[in-house]
C-alpha cells in the first residue's frame, strides 16, 4: 500500500486541474447562498460564508491532486474528491453551527490495486463517530493450483480515534495520516484471512 501511495504521489504532483470551479449553496444553514471553490494559484479550498461576512476561509495548501479533482455538493455540506488513475479518495465537510467552523466529518476511498487487483477495495470512515468500514482484497498467488486467485478479506468494521480537523487545518496530510493508521489494521485482517485459508 505504501508503494502504491508513493507512486500516486509522484504522478499526482505534476497536475492540478479541477472539474468544478465553484460550488454555490447554503453551507452555514442561514438561508443565504455561500460559495466554495479551489484557489488554483494558492492550491487551497476557499469558503465564503454569509454568516462570516463572506470572509475567505482557507484550507492549508493541497499540493497533491490529479486531473480529476473537484468540489461537489453533499446533503449536509460539500466534498473534495480526488481521483487518480487507479485510486482516489473524498473528504466530506460540514458547517458546525455551535463552533461556527467547517469541519472534516468523513473520508471515503477506493483502489483498483495492481494489474491483478491486489490491494483493491473501498472504505469509509465517519470522523464524528469513529466508525470505519473497509472491504479489501489481496491476490493469493498459490491459490487455484497456483494459477492465483483474488481473495476478499472479510469486511473490516472497527472504531478509530479521530481528532477534530477543521477546514483551516486541512491538507492532503489529513487523508494520509488517516491512511497510515489503517495500514496495520488492514494488514492484520489480511494475515488472519491468509491463516484461515491455510488451515483448510
């Protein structure tokens, strides 16, 4: 997984284009239209909320993306989506009325893995509850009379601890720090499935 992410990083840094320039909707729930967009020069998400006199609220720099990166509307806020050739992720944001700040509340990800789909799957994390659900695969080269077989790891359901991340703290490191936490979890479930299959 680390090798895949490293390759994606190298390939992704070279391009930074966005499918949607600006999202216009009521983000802060006051009945007035707000705007969310990506400043392509500063490489930051920018929100202008009516409740804050349309002051520019900015994320940290988002240095890594692809030619398929965009902002889209969600039921309670908006989402930053980044798609590469064989993997991608999305970060969901919502305005917190009590704190008067925009908070990262969810992360979803997917991967197609390599040519044999080793490492393929998808997952989601609710940063409000800490719930994580992952469905991943690995390629067993010795299975099927050594012809190989794609094996589904039983669905991973676990709780994780997430600190609060607000828009002005957000960067691609917010996703990668979450991803790093998961490596050991996914690997342990993969090992358990390998051991289970070896006992058959």
